[in-house]
C-alpha cells in the first residue's frame, strides 16, 4: 500500500478498516505523519501546506508543528511534544492497542506507551513490550470469553431455577391465601364456641367470685390493721418525750431519715415526713408519715431494696457497656428488656393467685371453657402464621432478582469472607454483616436496599443501607460489586470510607455481555 | 493531629463541637500569671546600682536591686548585637537554683558589637551603637531605646518589671514581701492535677512601651487576627504561649495552641521595632493599644486632641528562666524581621517537591490504597507530589515499625511512588509505647533516655499507643541514639525519598495537665519541664533533622512539625494543626501563617479542606484555591470524615481543583526562588501587605497576602458570595494585573465580582514572575521543563524579577555553588537576563515564552541576543482582548545572559 493510496482512501469506512488492520497486524505500518498523530488524523497534517489549528483559530507554518512551542489554543499543533497544556499524544502500540495520552506524559521519564513512543529524548529508554502485553491481553480476553461462555450457561440454569422459584412462590402464595380464608373461618367458629363456653362458665363461677372478693377484703383489712399496729409501734418509739406528737427534733435524731445521705437530717428533710408541719399526732402519723418512713426504716433493717436505686444501678451498667463498645445494638437490648419484664409480671401473677377449689361440675365447665380458649388461641396463631408467610413471600416477590430472575437463588443464602480481624457475611437481598473473630457480636453493615449499578450495568452493584449507626457518624452502608464468576463467592471486603463498606461478589448470575464493555473503543474524533 | 474524638467521645457521647476551655488554664488559674497581673502601674521597686558599673567594649553590667528584698543579688547585662539589635539579660547571682536559658532557639551565639559610652553618672548611663542609643536610668529601673533621637521603646515605663528570685519556703505564718500570700506559689492544682513546684515561685515580667506605635503583630501561634488585640478589655486573657494540643481550637482567641514564638513587632507607618522574649517557659503577654482605650480618655482626646498620642504597651510574663530579651531596632518592619531572623535563623532551601501538592489523610488504609489514590490522581490528570501516612501505618502505634499486614511491602509501595516522581511522608511522634519487646522502649529504658518524674522514676503518660513514655531530647545521648533510628538499616521500608512528620510534640499527653506533661517532670541537666516546655518540640525536630541528615546526606531534609518554638524554622515546616472544615478556619489560615512568617517561620500551611468534619464542595474548592497560596500545601482529613480526594467529585469540581493545582505548579519557580531568598536574605516568603506598604489602610488587613513582592492574593473565604472586597496597595500609580484575566487595576479598594472559578490574585506591576506552564503529574518531572516569564509592567513600563534554580534536591548549591540566580530587568522595551551570582548549574531549562502585561503599542516583533544564539528574530503576537503581548519561543538557555528587545 503506498502513501498516496492511503490518503486517497481517506473516508470514514476506509478509516475503520485501517484501524482494524493495524490492530490485527503485529508489525507497524509506516505512514509519514507527525509524531503523536493517529493514523486517522494523519491527513490533517500536510507537510506541503501551512498548518491550520484543528479548531480553525490560527494558521502557522508547517515547521511550527511539533516544534515544542504551543501555538494553537486547541493544542493541535503539538501532538508529539509536551508543549501544550491540554494536548494529546497518540501511540500506535503495534501488537497491542493504540493509546491516547495527555501530552504532559510525553518525555516525562515514565514509559506510558507499551511501544515507548512517548519517551523519545533518549534520556529514558523504554522497552517495547506491546507484544507481550498484547498476548497477555488476548489471553485474558480469551480466558474471560471462556469464563463468560461457561458462566452464561450457568446463568441460564440459574435463571430457570429463579423462574421456577418465582412460580413456586406465586403458587404457594395462592395456596396460602386460600388457607388463610379457611383458617379465618375456623377462627370465627372457635370464637363463637369460646363465647358460649365462657357464658356458661361465668354463671357457674359467680358464687366463687363473691367468695373470692370476701377473702380479699378480709386480707386487706388484716393488712391495714398490721400497718396501723406497726405505725403505732413506731410512733411510740419516735415520740421520745411521750407528748403524743412527733416533732422535727424527734425525727432529726434518727440518721435513718437522712434522705440525701449528707450525714445530717435537716429540718427540711424532717418536715417532709411530717406532711410539711412542725409535728404530727398519731392519726396524721399513721396516715401520712408512716407510709413515707417505712422504706427508710426497713432499708435500715436491711429488708428492703428501694426500686429507684436498683434501676439507677442498671442504668450505670448500661452506660458502661455502651462506653465500652462505643455503640450498642439498641434494638436488641430493648427487646431483651421487654421480655424480662413480661417474665417478671407473669411470675408475680402466679404467686399472688390463691388456690381455690371448685366443685366437680363447676370444674368441668371451667375445663370446657379453657379448652375453647386454647383452641381459639391456636386458630389465631394459625392465621397469624399464614399472614406472616404471605407477607414474606409478597416481599420476596417484590424484590428485583434480575431481568431473568437469575439472582433469585441467592436469596436465603449467605457467603462469607474472612480477613485478619473479621468475618464478613453477604446474605444477598437481606443484609451484610461483620463479625469480629475475637467475639461473635454481629454488626449489621446494611440491609438490602436496591440495585445501584451504572446505566450500562444496573445489576453490577448491590446497595445495602441503614446498617448499624457509627459512633459520631452515619449508618453503615455496603456496596457490593457483582461480577461474573463460575461460583458464588465473596472475594474481597474493604472499608474505603469509614463505615462505608465495599464487597466484591462473584456469581454466574452476573455472566452476561454488557452493552458497552470496558471502554476498549479508542475514540478518535475528527 | 489531635485525634481526640475517640477519647473524649467516650466520656461525652455527644459530638463535641468546640474546644473545651475547661481543660486549659486561664490567667487567673495560672498562679504566676494571676500574681503578676495584679501588679498595678506605678513606681517600680527595682533600682540599678551604678556605683559598681562594669563596662567593657561590648557589655554593660550593673547590679539590679529589688528594694522589697534588697538582699537578693541580681545582675543586668546590656549588649549590642550586630545588625542593630540590643540584648538585655537579668539573672540571679548565686541563686538557689540556676535559671534556664533556651538552648536551641538561637542560631548560634549572637555576635556582639561595640557599645560606645555616651554619658554616665550615678543616675543615668547612655550608650550607643550605630544610629541607636540606649539610656539606662537607675531609680527606678528604666531602659529607653532610641533610633537616632527618636524614642522607640521604653522598658519598665509602667513599673511592671518583676523578678521572683529562687527562695526558701517561708515558715508558716510568715508573709513573703514579694509573693504576698498567693496560694499557688509553692504548689498548684489544676483540675485533678497537682504541680508540686519544689522550687517555688520564679516568675519574671517586663513591660515595653512603644511610643507612636499603631499596632503590634507577632506572638504566634494563635487562632487569631494578625494584628494583636488589646487584652484586659472585655475580660480578654493575655495572649498565652504554652505549646498545647488543643482539641478543636477556637478562633478569635488568645488561648495557647501548638506553637510559641515570643516575638512582637510594634509598627507605625513611620517606624517599626520588635522585642524577642527569649524564654521557653509558660508565657503570657498583655497588650494595651491606645486605640482601644476607654471612653473617658477618648472624651479627653476629643476635648483636647493634642493630648492624643498613639502607643502600644506590651507586657511579657513568664513562669521561670532567665529574663532575657532582644530589642530589634528596625527601623522598618522588614528590617526588624530580618534582625529577628539573624538571631533565630531561616529554613534552608527545601527540595522542590516539598513546595508541591501533598495528599494526606488519617489514614490511607494500606499500601494498595496509597497506590490507588496516586493512580486516580493520574487518571484525572491532577498533579500530586507527596503521599502521607498517619499513625495507622505502624504496628500498634510503635514508631519505626510497619503494620505487617496492611503495609506488608513498604519498599514496593515506595518504589511505586518514586517511579512517577512521588515521595512519601510518614509520621513519627515523640511518645514511645511502653511495651516489652519493643526495641525502642527497651533501649530507652536501658540507656535512660526518657523524661523523669520528680522522684527520678520514668514518667508515664497516655497517648496514641496507650501507656507511653517520652524521649528526653535535652539529653545529648538520647538525640545521638534517636537520630540513628532514621537510618535505612533501622527503619526498614523507608528510602531516601521518605520524609518525616513529627506530630504530638507539644508534647501531647492525653491524661496530663492541660493535655501535656506535668511541669515538675525533670529533664536532662536537672531542668524542670516548666523551664523547657515550649522548646520540647524544637528539641524533638532537631533530633529528626540530624537523623535525616545522617540518613540522606545529599538530600535536604523535609520535616513537618506541629509544636514549634522560636528557631523551629531552621529544621522544619509547620502547619496550623487540627483545624475544622469551616469557612472561618479557611479564612484564619492566612493571618495565622502571616503571623508565623513574621515570627521567622515561613514554611507554613493549613490542612486543606479542614481536619475535622466534612467540608461542602464549595468550601473544599475555595480551600484549594486559597491553599495554593500558602507555602506549605497539604490536604488532610480526620479518620471520621468522608473521603475527599479531589477526583471523587463531579467533573466541574475536579476541573476547578485541577486549575488551582496547576496554578500552584506553574508558580513553583517563584516559590522556589522565594525560599532561596528566604535562606540567603532572611525575607519571609509570605508577607502581609504592611511588610511592603507602610500605609495606614493596610494595618488591619490580614485576609490578603503577598507572595514575595510580586503576587497579591485575597482568597475567597466567604460562602456563597458573588463579590468580594479587596484593597490593592501602592496608590493610584500602582499597577496590579488580575492573574487570570490580566485586567489592569490601580491601587485602591475594589469590590470584585466572583464566581466559583475566580481566583482573586494579582501580579504587581513592576515585577517579573517566572513560571512553568507545562502541567506535569509531579514537580520532579518538571525539573527540565522550560520557563515562561510573566513581565507585569508598572506605570514607567519597567519591571524586574529574579529566578533561582539548581538540581532541586541536593546540597550541591551550597557545597559546589551549583546553582543559577538570575535577575530579569525590563525597561525601554528591552528584557535582559543577567546572573546575580557567578555560579552555574548545567541545566537544560530554557525560556519558552515571554508574556508582557501592559505592553507598549505598535510592537511588530522582537530581537533576541545571546552569546550562543547570536541575534535571533522572534515573533510576537498581541491579544487584543486580554491586552498582553507574547514573545514566541526565545529558546534561549537560562544559563546564559540574554536580551530581548521589542521592535
């Protein structure tokens, strides 16, 4: 091919053909063009003519092209030097692929082009390793193509499974909805039965209720009598001058009443027990003073732990824990607390219940009612369970498992990655977590939010947010880069920003060609 | 880097939003300050005894007596120092303990010069040196300094001079006539800390009256305006000098922070004079400016305007040490600063890369992170020279070790960096982890290298590693050991391209009083920490400097320090510590660095973006646009902040930051030349307007700075503004060219409209600025690139400028005179280049372009004449829109003199 022919075939179609040719060939094609100019632009630099800047702003003698002085505002007169601030340099890289560099990379002592064309002053000698790089790149491309081929098959299978799962879920949902109707019907029946049984039971128990009420009253009277006795007893003890009145000084003598524990019972402190009067007679004492005093007196005798103190201690402990770990899983703590208090309440109920024996017939009726109640509870539970299941499935069906349901099989699985300090878990479509190896306190790094990949690969990135809050910072989030691989595997975890985690996950589900793969196109606008 | 958030946070749980003042003493809480501040102006109890006057060629010595305690023997010494400086010292004769004089602040012993006795009798002695004169008055003590016959400074005019000699503790019930009954004199408590004060009170003070002065400047480091405020007004505490690690320091404050440089300059348009208070103990300085006097005296002034006299009173108070000060006689601010620098030294010419862009973060996670960040800068064509590693690179905060997992192959990481001309800086702090098996700790214990408690046991404090001890850099054997730690054999993974960041060297002690070391700790030589505190960081960095000199004898060391003292400039660059991502902190970085520059420390910068918290993108961009105009230019961020490397943002933001970075890199020849001139001529690199323009209008301007004498910058540090006000000095004949548009302005006040792209920066008409306009990925790659000269013409159509160059890294410029120092002159339409020094450096650098701002009309071309090229015709072109003339490609080497005549 002679030079003239190349110039003459300077048409777009021809150009692509040329590039194609060059990229395939391993030996460089010599075309006279200024240094740093791509083949496609070679025609714009005609040594026979003055050079006009490509933006048309200026015309200069041809010998000022690549003379290491920037004349054109668009940098086009210095394609082969570093004279222009925003110029670009083209290297052919025969055997690999052409490259366009910022012209400030030219002659900077760093070999940027694999053919070394960017370093030509002789100060830095670059090895031309385009062939090796090209070979390696082609091998890599072949390896990837192979991976993609296998991966795509697997993806197809996954997609079929995914669709099956989806259908199954749909079917299950329909079934559950039916079951729900059924269960609700049963529940209504059981409600009716319970109502009837309880009516009968109630009537039968009326007698026993009255009995019970009498018992309670008697007991209360007894207790109030005891309290009064106790009060009188203490009144007498306190009334040291026996004048039938308890006055401030009589209270002040007792350290027991040092409410703020400053070693002294002040007048104010004493007055609190006397209904803010200077003294109290027996009746006032019984009614007002003693109920206030009793905790102090019993505390002193070591029988009583004031509840306020106990909860304070707990608070302290809680704070300590928070401090130690910097942050606590508040939700979990709260739940625990609730359970605890429920337990306590039940326990007390049982203790306080007095055992009453019914006659045989009444007992029978009670048993029937109890059975009815239990059956109703069961049927309610059944409805609840079905509702839960329906909700789960509905939520799952709402999730985006990819255009072909190829990611659906990942739901419900978890994948682990372990580094020096932690084990990380990715449970796709659910959450990401971090577990220290030293203990097993799990930290939530984010809950499934959405697919967040770029437009050309929306399923290339998963986003998990609203993880556990960072001290003095945001809630933890995780971005999971999803790439093609022949097995499901979490391959790396890092924390590029504090509390922002980056996972990399391989799965055959991600094996497909992307609309614009990794910018191998070399733009060469004219 | 006070990474305090974690520790404080545990206690407070809420986000701490500002400094906790309770952690730091007020004057009232500091026994000696409280005591000395109670003195009222009046007749001084101090008398000089001229009956036993001792006068030699250079020295006047006289006995000084406090009439309250006449048995105490004090001696006052007056000497003249070369360069129009006087020195006055007062010390005890045969005192109970010796008093400390800073060991490292002075750049060698100041050279004395001849004092002429002009007159003497028992009441007064008058001596002179050159045009300056000192009058010593005996009863009461008074020292007056005259330039020619103008009184410029009076010591003890208010009678507030004080000298607490060392004494035995008075018996119970006895009252000390001098100390009275101050409860903190013999022991002192602050919060839970107890200072045992075994040597009792030892404070000193002196007041300086500066007649006719309008302002005082100096006393860095404070988060405050350049011009010092009147203290005692509005309950303002005195300016405090006590190196402290202050978490989230506040602005507009006289509180002490990381550094202490006890020098002040009293300035009026007619005259400037300075005082360098040579003391390393805790120091408080009261300022009283006549402009701030109360309403009653203003009324008097109004009624009787002739009584209106401007003056400034400055009173230094220190806790211990010799009373020793230098009077810098000026008579201009420039000469006073040079006098100060002649005493305490300059920063030697740094390597070029240190003036380029530094990228830091607490912390880059691992070696791959470092490599990736650099790669991203390259991908986005953002220049970058230095990557930084904060404390997390170490194995468990043990300095001189690497985390073997995250930084498993530092050699490889470093060679990745240097392959593109980049460097690495790693942090080394002075606290040493107390851990068995850690070689440094074991060596320090074995050889007794640590600071001691007063009972002689090793002091333990709490810092990053947990329980730590502190190297005693006052011990010569400690320094001798310490400097060897930097050898490449010992500190594996480093190379001749790895440099050092010394942080936390106030010293910072998390559980110590005021977050520092207890004052009754003891250093080598028996000095209490009280005596030497402000010098600790300086002593630390001297050790590092010696270590790096030893390690890399052919390369100029680079060290960044946070704590600093007078003289630190000889060894280190400094930065303004842990600032905040707030507009106010962006703004204050200029007055802070200007103040440091007057205090001899030119190599100053502030964390770009702000250390604490997350800057919004406007603030970040503005911070880059401002940061390029401070000598030290580094972005840094707290570990809790979001990543903010510039490439992480949208294209418009990247482009703006790239423009800013490129401006910095283009001006590197200017910065480098200025540092050469700093080293050789003692001129600050960054200068306040008043340094060159003794105009009344500029005395309070500190949002504007001069880079040398040729560039004026007024960084935009206000959010969301569409215009800013700027004052251009020099009067209506002065020319100032907008640096981006080349628009010509004359001296005066302007309101300029700005957008996010605007840099408010000007070239001074009359200056020639050397630039390198080819953007590269790092400064190392620019070593051989050609220069463009920007010739900004003044009203007379003349201009001049200088250019310095060498190999940009070694000591050959000193050892073998391998450098080129050029003077460019432009007049009569002709630019000439001549060598200022008869030296040479075999450089390939050449002149690629000359840009003339405000050019003459009707130019058709240019003629270059040089020895090797002969006469060459050059093309010129005129840009009608921006009104500048370009001379195309002179192509001449900078090694030979040349001329370019416009024709």
